[in-house]
C-alpha cells in the first residue's frame, strides 16, 4: 500500500507588507504549494492551493485552512513548503510577475518531522528568495502547521450511474458519453475533475422500460477519490456522493437536464 504524508496548513494573517507603486496598498493573495526538490530545473509542484484575496491592506487577514498531501517521507528533505504572497492589483492575473511579488516563506519539511502530529504556531519573516528583481519584501506571515507522516490513504467512494440509453444502440458512443459524464459530474459537484476516477461502463443486467420500450441501460462506474489522507477527506467524498443524488432530483442541474439521461445512482465502497 502506498503511504502518503499530510501537511495541514492555516495561513492566518500577514502584517507589515510593502506598499505598491503610487502608494496603493496591495490586494494580496497567498499561493501555497509543496514542491519536490532534487529535480532537474525548477522544483516540481506536488500539491498547490491559492487563497482568496485580502483587499487594500498591508496587514491582510486570510484565515485559510487547507491540507496538502504528498508521498510518504522516508527522506523528508526532498520536499519543502513554499508560500508566496502576491499583489493582484484588482486584476485576477493567472501568471504572477516579479513586480507584484510581496514576499515568501520556504520551509524544508524535514524540520517538521520532530513535530509529527503536533501544531506549530509561528510568525515567519517574509523573504525575497528567488525573486531578486522584485521590490524589496517586507513583513511577516503567521502560519499554523501540523505535519502527519506515513498515513494510509482511505479507499475511494464508488458510485454507479444508470444512463437511460439502450446499450446495444450506443456502444460506439460510450467513450464520449463517459467524458461528458465526468465533466457534468465535476461541474455539478463543484469539485476538481481529479477527484473523479472513471472505472468503466457496462451493459446493465437489469432490463428497464423507457418510453414503452424494454432496454438494457448503460451502467457507468466512477470512484470519488480522496487524494488527502485523513478522515475528514473521506467524509468529503461521501458528501459528494450524497450531493450527486440530490442533483438528480434537481431539474435545473446539468445531470438532470443533460443528454446522458442519468436517472439513478448507486453507492458502494
């Protein structure tokens, strides 16, 4: 069984950030990621999260709580937490530039191993780091960190969806139907596409009546996976399965209105 490690992070607040050109106060967003060191070129991201913006202040409050997972740490020095602060200047920029860099905190995760299972609450100085051409960083960032090593990820929650289409008539269309199903399901559940794993489709063994015709419908199996290795994430997967059932009863949802004609969902572990 592949083991994973988990870092629970709370970005509380920052204080004393630098101002912007023209005296404007920054609209700050925090980018948090775990990166794997030792790769050719730049470190490769393993997990990433972007916070909400804190508007027009040099002392932004985030109160963002999240978890980042990554492979189990036999050699924890290979991974580091990287949190960077950026001024978005009122514009949602997908690619930040040096000019709106506000500072960074980088922490080698090997330093957290003695704190395994405990909460570390600390104020970190923001540093210039790799953005030497950016205006000088200033201020501090308050973080709470809890490192959990060598956890076994929970099993996924499986669901089977009954598509009211005659299997014999749509066999060649199955790949396209599966792609559309995953898209509609992720959209309706408001979750990442990566949380949905297609298992496959098959001809149902149960015959049903549709518009007065007896058919063998399409049965498609999907896993709602739990990429984070803790109990609350398992509960989240179960909540997503419950929400999928509710969507089928909502005439406004893509699952109900879509061309796939999904009418039933069965859950299983």
